[in-house]
């Protein structure tokens, strides 16, 4: 794959993905994605977003779109079978498994991200740098807070405390505004 074309498509994908996942996915699908775990993960993420949000908006659906969720699952399984230790693949797999109440797998994925750590994640292929790695690790902690909330309140509180401490240090998060995501 020509690096310049790849970089251009990824830049277009990242510019679009938050606003129009269908167009973002179309960019990825112009590349040779079949055996590339990262591109497969990107495709899975777009389908996951579409399963959760109304078309063309950031408004949550009342019920997930199962067809879109199944497509997300299909692509993340392919990505995971190629590379099972990439932090973004693990994060997307964790979110997809969480939606299907496969809590043990989701917990494994989020704990694995934390165990990999910021420096290792920042060095991974297709890494988006150290700041993004910090955000991913911190968001994994928030996911664990939510997953443990009902079953293990002490663990849940510990993960929330670590998450909030990192926010105070300036680490970013996708969970904004935070009050909207607290249980």
C-alpha cells in the first residue's frame, strides 16, 4: 500500500468519522483493508457508531441497530484474529462485547489496554501518539468503572478514582461531558 495514499485516506477518515461514519468508512474501503487489522478495526468502529447513534447525529438510539452491530462484530473479529494486542482493536472489541453482555471479554479487553500501558501503546503500529495512548488507557478505566458498577462497587470506585485523577492531570477522554456518562 502506498504510504502517501494511505496517510491521505486516514486523514480524510479521521476528519469525517465523528460526523459521518458512512463517508468515513467509504474512505477506508477504498484501501486494501482485507488483511489490515487497523483498517478492519476502523470499519468496525464506524458500524459500532451507527449501531448506537441515529443517522447523521450524535443522538443515541433508544435501541441498538442490531444489523449495524453485527457488522461491527464481523469486522472486529477479523481485525482481532489478525492482531489481538493492538489497543484500538482491543477497545473496539471491548465496546462491542459490552453491548452484547459478554462482560468477561469486555473486561479482558479493557484490562489488557491498561496492562499494555501508555508507552507500549504509543509505539504500536498505527499509533496516534502518547496523548492518544493516555486517553485510551484512561477511557479503558472508565469502561471498567461502568462494567464493575453493579457487581464489584469497590473495583468500580477504584477505576473511577483513577480516571478522575488522570482528568485532573489533563488527560483527555471521549466521555464528555462526564456527568452524562456517570452511573
